[in-house]
């Protein structure tokens, strides 16, 4: 009898080990990606993310399944995400603060990687950059508020005649915008040092920002500065109005510079996506999100649109132009 | 009588057959044990030696990767130090000392060495004279990045200083390098100090790929 039990036990053990080895081999990781997109706009970081995952041997359809949860507005994104809330993901990846808030609300037990978002500590998503201490980690957008000051400094370098700057920022109090006031405070200090008069314009929508730009009389010594939050994701019309009024506009992304803004100084989004893939790889290999420090983007780029410079009648100093990483001609 | 003889004969034949069968089984078991034992022991020995061999290969591999990483790291630091020393040899320094014109040299240093985030120029008395940052605008009253005393003392002696690795906000590895700023050899004017983001080294080290135990490609 004893012999029989031992034989049965051994057989079960062997079968179980075969089964688990097979399961491990055939494991298909499910990664959900929450992002905002619309016609003519697809987040640049997603391309870098997918490329890097492929390099890390995550092949879609083989060992990796990529579920895109998207919408044109945050409400659309939220309802799309709700449809997946009962599904099991290994990791959820987001492309911004609002998307991360949605992910936290609906997939709270799953590791979440943001690529990127601003002020994750101040917004309460992580406890500290070094030790997130939650199921959320990723890449933070701004190194600190100093970057806004740097952007203003660059605007002044590109257009040395700048004396007045229309400061457009998100005036709403919401989850999307927890920290505009911190940036405004930092910019005030730098503006005073650079002898720039600030015209502060909190706005509730992009349409309101467009109104502000169209109502302020154009002067060659004035510029438009935007504190980048998701509200200002579509600046196409604002950029064309700025050209009309001959305002140099410092935008929030390379895409916006290609669409007509004068310049941008910001992180290389494709590299952010690549680093996001590194986080996903670590998590899929067993590391806990709470132990992966939040990182800053490695590379920042200055992009200048020379066509816009010509249209608004400014000549960019050659030594500044030399510093640009990309020049649109 | 003949019947009983026949019975006896068949009994003897049966017992001889049984004995032969037993003998065959006996030989069979012995040969199975011998062959099996031999195979098993040679298998175990083979596994042991293979394990030893792969362990040795792995050690060689790790040593070579470590050597390549150390070489790359040294090269990375040397390149930054060279760029800093080159910046201190600008004609502006020779002609005007630590003047505003030297600021352009600092901007160029940031441009050509992506890993350098901040640079500070101190005069011989230890006062901040010039600063440049990749990611923040610097106000005159800013004293956020003050070179450590050891950096100042080492560079003042005409030597390069390489600081220990530290973590900014606990998440990003940095170290600092300082070089002397001299009008000419031996005539010290101050020091040039740089804050270096070591994540760039990580990028370089990650690029090291091992093809065969004796070949490294990066």
C-alpha cells in the first residue's frame, strides 16, 4: 500500500513539473497600454516602447500580448479602460498623469508604469522617487520646476528682444493639474531675473488660450510661454494664431513645433518609451514596481522651427541655433 | 518401473531447466547492474565536469564583461575630464581670466558632453564665479550646487578630482569631477567642477555584448 502511494505521488510530481515547465514556456504576458490619441496624433513614446520590447525578445502574438486602451478624450479613455477592468494584465502602461489616474482607479492591483508624468510624488502616485512604495513607477516628465525656468531662459536666448511673455497655464483645479502653481512661482523668479514682464493667463481650455493669444495685441518684443500639462496637447490653432500675431511660442512637444510653434525644449519621447519597456521587462521578470525607482528622462532636445522664425520675422542668433538638436526648415 | 524412471528423468530435466533459467536471470541482473551502474556513474561524472566547465566559462565571461565595463567607465570619465581640461584652455581664460566670456565655453562643454548636467567655476578663494546648467535657469543667488571642499582642495593642487558616486533624490547615480583652471602651467586661477550623470555609463555598459567567451563586442 505504502509503495503504491509513493508511486502515485511520484507520478503526480513528475506530471506537475512537466505542466509548470510547459506553462512557463508558453506564457503570454498581457500588457495594457492606456493612452490618448486622435487623428494625426499618436504618442511618440509608444513607438520607442514597442521597438525596445521587441529587442528584449517580447514578440507580439508569441510571448506577449499588447492591449491598446485608447480614446480621444479622457472620458473615452476611462470608459474604454472600464471595459477591460475585469481582465487580468501583467503590467499596465500609461502615457501621462491622467491616464495613470485612470489606471490606478481601475487596475489597482496590477503594476503600473507611467511614461511619463509630471510630479508623481506631489500628485500622490508614488511615495518617493527612490522608493515608489506603491504599485506605480515610471519616468517623470520634469526634472523639477527648474526646467520651466530653463525653457523661459531658452526663449529669451532664441529671441533676445523678448520683454513681455504671455504665460498660459491650466487654471483648473483637477487631478490632471496638481502643480501648475508651483511652476508659475518658479517662472516668476526667473522672469524677474531675465527682465521679462509676465502676463499671467490661467485658462480653462485650449479655446480660451486661443482667445487670449488672439486678443493680446501683437508686438515683436512679446512671446507666448506655456506650462505644459495635458490640457495643451493640441496647440495647432494657438501656433497659427501666434504666427499671425508674430509671437514666438515655446511649445510642449516636437510635434507642436512641427505644427508651427517656434521652439521646444523637452525630453526625447522615443527614449522615454524605450525606458518604459525596460521597466516592463524588469516587472515581468519578477521585480516589484514599488522597488523600481522613478527615473528622469535621460535626453532633452531643443527643436527650432526656422520657417516659423521667418514667418514672425525674427533672426535666431547663430550660436543658439547651433545648440539645437533639430531644426525644421 | 520404467514409468518411475521416466518420471525421475523428467524431474531431473525440469530441475536442470529451472537452474539454467535462474542462472540466466542471475547473469542478466548482474549485467544490468554493472552496465547501468557504469552508465550512471559516467553520466554523473559527465554532469559534474560539464557543470565545472560551464562554471569556469561563466567566470571567464563575467571577468571579461567586468573588465570591459571597467575599461568603458574609465574611458567615459577620461573623456569628460579631457573635455573639461580643454574648456579651461580657452583663449578667453588666458586673456581675461574667469570673465563672462568664459560662460560660452561652459555652454559648449554642456553641449559636447551630454552626461555633464551642471558646471561651476570657483575662483581661488572658493567663490562661485560662473555657472551653467543643462536643465535649470540659474539665478545669481542660487547656491544649489556647491562643489565639495575636497574637490576644491585637490584641483587647487593642480590635480584632477574624481568624487564618490552618490544618488540624487535617491534614484539617479551621479559623481563629480573637478579640474584646475590655470592661466599657464602652475598659475592657478580657480577650479572647474562638473556634476556628471552616471546613467550614461549604464547606457554604455548595457551596450556590451558577449559573443564568445574570448570575444567582446560593444
